């Protein structure tokens, strides 16, 4: 008989490892106090807070919990996070250590602020310094001296930050799913390199493993050499006609087979390694 999946955050915590329940309950209390009117939901097996866009989420694991605030919150508190264990887009909270409540609260508050401050559909935010303070804003045009126009210099943003921004700007199930797929890829291959090409996330190891594309109704992982990979679970369901690439289309209601996806990522890395003679 299949185990019933939790449909509330309280039930999710109760189903988590016993060692982590006290920390998870306290984390839940802190987040509720920061955003008491936010919608709470279980999406893709993970507790989410939404208002109406993504605010933050957390996920329970065997020995730790991952807290996922917005990308701008993580960027704002980059210095404070140096003493904590982080992965791309998450703060890891071991069950064996006290919950850093002050930091969690500040990250959550910044996440809420960054979402509420967006008065239109754009997701632009002013840069933040290492202390989480807003950077000084430019003077109104009327107060500035006229100067010759110069071509704007491109911002040197890291691929990981660009992927963070893509996930945040989507602000719906596609962003959450792309973030989840990213975490699965990183868990499958700890040496994977994040890149940003063709305006989409790219994950590489001795060559491209896959890209992460988002469309109106689909999040797509395209494997550069998918045709050469074993796929016993039958994950590939798109781009099946070519001789090289294969893709997986994920729709909102689709279940992610994380175990099979990790196996596929490792097979792609092994294939690339063999091609370069590693």
C-alpha cells in the first residue's frame, strides 16, 4: 500500500526524520512569524511559502534541512553566510546544531521585502552590499549634471547568480522545478560546473551534460549526448528523432524520478569523460 504524501507543512514535519522535527518545527514557527499571511503549500514534495510569488521553502533530509530563500536574500547576506554551509541557492541546517534563528529571520524578511517591493512584473532589484543594506540609489535625472552618453559596461555576473536570477524571475512552478532539478544535478555530480550559454542554464563536466530551458508549459532538460546514454527508466520523452540530443520535458503535474535522473546525469558525465580520454 502506497504511503500517503503529506498535504500540509505540519504533516510534512511529522513525517520527517525524528531527529530533525524539533528544528523543523522551530524553523516553521519563525517563517510563519515573518510571513503570517503567506499561502502555505506542498509543491513537488516540498513546503513552500507564496505571496503570491515564491517567498521561501525548506526541505527535510536525513541529517539536515535545506532552507531556500530568494536569490536576492542570499546575495544580501553573503558575508554572514560564510560561516555556514551553503549549496547553490540553499542554506544547510544540520539537525545536530542550534537553529540560527536571527539569520533565518533576516533572510526570510529580506525575501519578503524583495517580493513585495516589485510593483510591476519586472524582477529587477537594486544591488546589495555585504551587510544586506540597499546600495545608494542614483539621484533623480533633474539633479544630475548632463554628461555624454557612454555605452554601458556589461556586468560580470557569475553563471550561478544568473541561474539564481532565472529561477527567481520565473516566480512560479517552473522556477521551483528548475531549482529542484538543479539540486538533483548537483547531488548526482558534485564536480558539475554551472555555465550560462544561449541565455539558459548549462551544466557541464568534461563537456556539456545538459541545459535547463523553460517554456510556458514545460521545463526541459536537454542532454547534449542523450542519444548515446542508457535510459532504462525511460526518462527521455522529447527530441527523440535526432542522432545526438535527447530531452526530458517536465510539466507542472509530472513527478520527478530523482533516482533515475541522478543515474542519467552520472552516465552523461561518464560518457563525456570517456570522450576526452579521462
